[in-house]
C-alpha cells in the first residue's frame, strides 16, 4: 500500500536519499548534483538514455564506487556503513555468477555471506523455474541464470533491491515470468525497488514511482500518480508563424509536427484552449517525451525533494 512504511524498513520513511551526489571520471561527469529521495515501499523505475548516469547511481547506492561529491543514505544510514549494506541487494545487468559453481553452491554461498539468508525462499524461486540445483551455471540458459541471480538477491531478504536492467537479455516469456516473480516477492515483503529499464511499457504496470535522469542530472522524479496528471497531450494546427502563441504560455516538454499539425506534451500553467484536442498521456508517452527532450524544464515533486540544507536523518 502506498504511503505506508513496510515493517522491514526500521521506521525510516526514506529508502534512499541523495543530496548533491556526483561522480566524475577522467572522461567527464557521469552524475552531477543528484538530489532525490525515494520513499520506502515503492517500486521506482529508473529511466534514461545510455550514458545518462543510471548505472552510476545504482553503483553509488550499492557502495561499489565512491562519490566525487555529495552524500547518500540508505534508510537514514550513510551508504558506506555496514548497517546500510545489510539492508540492500544489488543485481547488475551482466549478473556475475561463478560459472563453475552449481546452482546449489551459488545458494550455499549466499547463505554463508548473508546473516539473514532465507534458504527456503531462494530454493523456491529456483525450483519454480525448474532449474536443477545440481546444474552448473555455465550450462544454464539466460532466463535460468537470471532466475538464480534473483534468488541470490531476494534470498538476502533486502529492504532495498537495486536492479540494473535485470531482464534486458530475456525473451518476452521469460521476462514476463521474472516480472511476476519480482512483483510477488515485493508485495509479500514490502521491499523497495529501484530498477533501471528501457522497457517503458513494462514500467507502467510495475512502477508507482519514477526517476528520470539525462546527461547526468535528475530530470523528473516523484510519485507516478502525481507526475503523469501534470502532463497533457495537445494536438492542433500550426499558424503561419508556427505554434499558437497561446500554447507557448505553458511549459513545453516536447513538440512534434507533421505537416500543418502539431502534437505537444505540455505542463499546463492554466486552462488550455478549447480549439485543441486534449488527451491524457500514458506513462510511456511522458517518459519518451522527457527522454527525447533532456533540456526541458525538470519536474521533481515535493516527495522526491530532499531538504535543502542537509540529508534528513529519519532512522
């Protein structure tokens, strides 16, 4: 249920908080002035073009790299502290598994490394996909390896699950199976999920929170139910000078033209003209427009905005 802190969050309202977070490499900045927070219990879609900073943000949250500037907290605890590390699980896109291990040995490794390991749950996830426990990882299909990787991540019983394109290499049937598995586990445990994905249509069915990054900066963040109604699809006819001047009074995210007709995604600053055709956009349409227009004004809801002066310690 939205707005309710799950039992596993330890009383902290925010699963992840970043303030002024940045990462710079020799080739340039991968992430800059990232200030955002994600409430506990949400399934957050992390969206952006390749090179936008999505993987960098996930690696910073997982403690795999150190920030150049700024700070990050996991359930109110600095992300580099052991107390925070026990709260999350991270699944990389390439799903690194020891290829010579059997599935049973992979689960045994998870059990040895994680004090709160749930062996029964991990085995249930593997067996549900008919993956033999004595099979070696090298012999598994892509879908089977993904299922084992999810078993390792979820067997840890994390409060926060960090997923970097977890189903990009799966066929549609396997992707549907793994999406159902993820959502059932999340619903059962109240786990917070931050998941990067290019599958925008799937995010619409899975996510109730959105985080869009482009060129290393946060472009949109907040509750999906708040962000989507802010936008309207407007279709009309161009004037001799171009867009109707009445339309330019609103915040234009994207404008596309075909002959004399225009279609614009706008954030209305007041009533829209009755001479235009108005429609409510889908999540996919809103996300695509923002991805195609990274220079459009950012929109971050109050829920997603951390305090101006400091990271709020709510633990």
